[in-house]
C-alpha cells in the first residue's frame, strides 16, 4: 500500500510530558494506519530479526495504554 501523505511529527512546546504524549499518540496512529486493511496473515508476518510483527506492535501499544490508564 502506497502512502498518500506523510503526517508531520507533532511539535509541542508546552513541556516534556505533553511532548511525550503527543509523540506517543502520533506513533500509535502511524502503527494503526500501517495495519489498516492488512490480512490476518500480513499482520502476523515477521519481517525483522527481532521477531516483531505489526500485530505484535499493536498488542504492545495496547498493553502500554492499559497500564497508563490505571
């Protein structure tokens, strides 16, 4: 799937926490955008030596989001 438009990395000068949260939101959005429309097989395919897949990244983000809400 070809990227139609790259989104700019967020710029936030209101402090470290706000900057970190804006960047994490941006990164989360990018991963979900990459996963959109992929088949189950494509989501689970490992293409790097670390064993990471797109689905693994989504699961990692989900776990991190759950911990940050508690």
